[in-house]
């Protein structure tokens, strides 16, 4: 059956839309009732109503894919919205819980860093396999005991909170009473009243009420103060135990320096810094000043909680400023800045040793003729419960210089005190002895001059127990602590008691005595003193607060000042030394040290030939005069060769036994010294730095001074030289010619020296007088005439001996007198010595020329020959001895002495490295000083920045 194509299309469209529900185009109103939707609830399925079949033509619209995409997008938005809403709610809940949790970041240091990395280094699965559940349970902590410990800790902390509320209430009551006493409007309206029954009774006046309340308040304060002291003591013990556990259990963790330690390091550097740019040290520290024996050292000991200073009765004990850095630590110990020894302040032996060490350091700092010294002794004291601060104990101010003191002691103490107090940020702790008349005080005038407004002064009245006992009018104490008696002003006034005057009394005993005194003192009961003005405990708290307040206000300004100084120094260096590194004195010393060691090593690279040539030449220069004058010349006076050889052998033996080995060792040592000096002073072109010249010279001199030649070298050298001089055999013509050459050189050199001496004796000859207009002196004329007479005598007898007979002296003198020349015997003999030497040397040179062909006769032992060449054999023996000695000394130098010298140089360099004064003396100049200042200023600035950062973190 066939249908037209148009009809088939219409039919297919009709069948396609037959069961498709019609979409209502009406939209729901915004407030129409909506059914709640949930992913867990679906709408019920309803049966679709059958639609009437209506066959007609519909235009083609493809909405199936669009409707499917719409359904999918709805589901995605629902899921995404649920996830976002749930995540936001969870985050908000987490933030609320996080805010309620305490901040434990401050205690993060309790757990060491390596604990977090244990799982990377320890395989816990293996432990689980090895141990059973029961064994593993034994290793776990007892959580019941842990809970009990936490409950106990909670019970300890809860009374402290209630106690704080009670003390706060008492403090508010005290403020109320103070305001009530000072008010002029509060007056009693009447003194009568009625009870509940209408009976009349007498009312208590406001004054009586105030006194009763004040007594009750005082009792309450003392009660709570005892409780606070007990709790502080327990807290101190707990902190000590915690710090000890930290010190023992977490020793692998790198400990950070405390805030006060950082600050103290800055002050130590500044104390040694001498600036040329007017960058003064204005960092705060607590300066303790007072009259001698006013008790300032005792106050400082109470703050440090240890008797650490030397004691004396009435005599000056503090002879130099002592900087004490107080900080908290697990153990009560003291350490000097330049020492690693710790003094345990809980032991009497260490306390005595510490006091003795401080006294020794004070006396060592004194220069000759001084009584006090401005050099600061730096000491650090750590212990549980100590207030963090830096104090400087100064020598006590005196009014009269007594016997045994330097004349300038008083002025020196004043200048030291002013130098510390003129710092605008220094806190002045003015100590006044309360047991003496206030009018006798010297320090108060000094303090008022340095701080007229009293903006940084804290006044402390000591020995209040004696003052209360001795003063007829206790109101003077009230006037003092209220600042009405002295013209000086102060931030605060305190009254303390530092013991009964017993030097062996302990700190705990003094604290108990101080507490008992103020508890029973009328000064507190009558209101002359307030509770916050008494005891060294309150004083230390107040000083510490004032100290840190001053530090926070001034440290950044000081850092900026050093930053400007650093810029100025760097600018000066760039302008003056643009191509040089900024090496400070220590770095320059290390550079010079390396150069010196390289130069010492260069000694081992000297060739053996060079050593032997130098040694042989210098040894001959040292012994040539002895050989000619004491050996050759006396032997040449002999009549035959046998006598000549015998004389030579005897002279050589005596010379070898006594002088020659020692002379050879001296020559070797001088040669080593000269070569070492040559390498040290040798310029290295552009790399040479003349700033090291003084240091190198000092190292060379000190090394040579310390070096000692091996004592056994002379004994072995004596045997070698003796054997060499015993050998008379000349093996070949070359050795013979070498001996003749050596003899000629020696004779010619000696002849030139002799002629020079004679020329100086007789003055210019006739040619010089005529052509150069020179003239003879009277003595030169006499010697010239004497020389002519002696030469005439030698012409008559050319074989004349070296000695002039007396009759010949007489003849010469008479001949000169005939020429009107007056001479004495000494002048004639002195002139004869030089004239004969010249004659002998010329004669020996002539004989040396004759011996050039004498080797043939030597081999035949000069048989049937009139030629005698014993002088050539002598000089051959001398020459061979020199060569063998030079070879032996060279071996000694290269094998032993150079290494020993290198060792000495290293020791000297190490000694110089530890001696700062020596380095300052040897490395000088503006370049060195500028580099030193740059290093110091940078170090100060870096430490100040580190301290400021730590200070901000602590806030």
C-alpha cells in the first residue's frame, strides 16, 4: 500500500506527539504554594490522562535535549548549593571552636623539633609487629594518673584566681580610703545616732573609722602578702623544675637567647665602642649611685638574691663599675662576660670564689697610683624569679680623700658617676643611708644636677630600721619618702632594710628580717609609709617596670642613630678605598698570617746550591780575619816548611776545638734569619700591602728570638770540621788551581782593605793635594812621615819579621825627630802593623803566582825543588773545610731548623692572635680603624634590630 510522501510525514509527526503531555505556558505566581523539596523525598507518580487522538499537522520543534539539560542543571545546582552551604557552616563552627581554644603557641618550644620528624626516622609498624597488645599497653602512660595530675594543677590555679580577686578588692578599698582621707567635703554631720529600739548611742567619728579600717587593711595586706610570698615561692620552684626539665630533656634544641641577654650583649659592645661620629650610647641601664657605705651594694645583692660583692666595714670595696645583667634561669648562677666558668650562688664556696674573683678583677683594672678605675666588669646573674634588667654598681661617692687613696680619687668617682648618669635614658637608683643625717648626703646634690626634673630617678632609703630607732622625729622619714626633705625630685620613693649589718647573713634571713620589721613598724601602722613603698621586692618590681618602659621608648631611636652612623662610615670607605674589601683588624690579621706562613714555606723551596753558596761565603767572611791574623801570618814567620806545618796544625786544632763550630752555627742561624727576612720583606708587586710590614717584622723578630739551634749540632760539626782540616791531599790540578784562586782572592781583598786603612791614616797623597786641593792634618802628616821611614826599613830587609824590635823603634823615632816630627812608640808600632801587612800581602801574592806551576812539585812532595807552596795547601784545607761545613749546615737547615722555625712562627702567630693589644699595636692606620668602626656599628645595628624584633614579639 503506497502513501504519498506528504501524508507519511504528517502521520509520523502525529504519532510522535501522540503521548507527549502539553506544557502549560502559565507561570506560577511568586507567592504560590510550593511543595517542600528534599533529595530524600520524591513526588508521587500520577497516571497520565489519555489525550484524544487528533490527527493533524504540527510544525516540527526539537525540545527533548533542552528539557534533559535543564533537569541535569537543576540537580547540579542543588548539589553545589548544599556543598557550599555545608562547608561554610562547618568552617564557621570550626572558627568558633578555634577561638575558644587557648593559645599554646608560646609553649611550642616545650616539644623539641625532632619529635615531629620521628615518623620519618622510626618505623612504628615494626614496633607494632614486635610487641603484643599487652606489652604495648605497658609502654603507654597511665591516663588515670595524668588526669589526677591535671586536677591537682587545676586546684592549685583556682585559689590563685580567687586570691587575685580578693587582693584586687583590697586594693580598691585602699584607693577608696586614700580618696576619703584626702577629701575635704567628707565631714561628720553629727556624733549621735539611734539604734533599732530608739535608744541613743554615741557615733564613731570618721577619723576613728579611718584608723580602724587602715589597721584592718594593713592586717589584710600583710596576710595576703604572706600568701603571695608563699605562692611566689611555690611558683619559683615550679618554674625552676620546668626549666630544669627543659634544660635536660630538650638539649638537642637550639636555645634562643633571652631578651635581656640580647640587650646585655648590645651594652657590652657599646661599652667598648669608641666612635668618632658622636654616636653616643643612650641605651637605658639602671645606674646605682650613693654615698660610700650607704648600702647600695646590699640593695643590688637583694635584687640579685645573692651576696655576690666583696664586703668591708667602712672601707671602699667597689673600685670599678660592675655591670650586672639579671635574667631568669633554672639555676642560680653567675658568669663573667669573658669567662665560661659558672659560679653556683647556692653554694658558699662558689659565692666566696665569686667575691674573690670580682675583687681581683677590680684590683687588676687599677693602673699604677689609682684607687678607682673606669673599666667596667661585666657579670651575668641568672636564677628563678629574678627580674630582668641591667644594673651598674658604681663606686661610692666620697667627700674626703683619706690616706692611702690617690689624690684624684674624689674627682675620678664624680667623673665616672656623671659619665653614666648623663645618659638621658639611664635610670638613676639613688641610694640614701637612712641612719645618718640627711644633710650629710652628697649624692643627692649630684643626682639633682644630672636629673633636675626627676623623670628618671628612683630614690631608695636604706637602713630604715636604724633610722626608726635613732631618729627622734620619725616624720623626717615620711618627709624623705614623700620628696619634701631633699631638693631633688624622683619618680618614686622606697624604704628598704638590707639586714642587721652582719656580713655573713644570708639573703633569706635578710628578707625575713625585712618582712618582720615592716610588719611591726609604726611607720606603716601610722601611715607614714605605704605598703607599696617598702621592701626590696617592691623596689625590684618597680625598677624593672621603669627599665623596660624606658627601653621600649628609646631603643628604636638609638637604632636609627647607628643606622645613620653606618651610612657615614660606608660613604667614607667608598670614597677613600673603593677597590679594597672592608677587612677589620682580625680579618687583616688572618690574611697577614696566611702570607707569613706561605713565606715560611718558601724557605723549604730554596735550592741546596743557594744555601751552600750563602753559608760558605758568610762563614769565610766571619773567620777570614782569624785565619790570616792568627794562623797564616804567625806560621809564615817560620823559617822552614816543617815549622810552618806544625804551627798551622796546632793553630787549626785549637781553633776547631774552641771557636769554629760555634761560629759556624752562628753563621747558619744568621743565614736562616736573613733568608726568612728576605722572603718576608720581598715586595709582591701590586699585591703587596704595606699595612702588614710592621706585623711581619714583629713576627720575624719574635720567632728568631724563640728559636734555638740544636745543641748537639756543634759537637757533630766539630768532628766533621776537624776531619776536613786534617786532610792535606789534593787529588788533581783543578783542585790545586781552585786553592790558588781562593788564596789570591783572599790576599787581594785583604790588601785592598789594608791600603784603604793606610790611606785614611796618612791622608791625601801629593797628587790629590795638587789636583784636588786637599790637605793633610797634623796627625796624618806625622803618620805619613812615619810610614815613609818604615817602608825604607823594609826595603833594606825584605824578609823582616812581623815584629819590630825596640832598637828599630828608637831608630825610626830619632830619624823623625831629625825631621822635626815628634812621635811616640805606640804610633810607630801601630803604623808598622799596617805597613808590614801590606808588604806581607804583596809578597804572598807574588809567591802565589810562583805556585801556579807547583802542582807537579807537590805530587813529588817538593823533592829537589826550592819552591815551597805550603800556603796553598793551607788554603786548600780551609776551602775544603768551608765546603763540607756549608753542606752539613745546609742539611741541618733544610731537615730540621726550617721546620722548627715554621713551628715557632705558628706559635707566635697564635699568641699574637689572642693578644688584642698586640694586634692594635701592629695593625694601625685609618683604613684599619675605619673597617673596625664599620664592623662594630653593623654588629650593634644588627643586634639592636634583633632585640627590637624580639621586643615586639614579646608585646
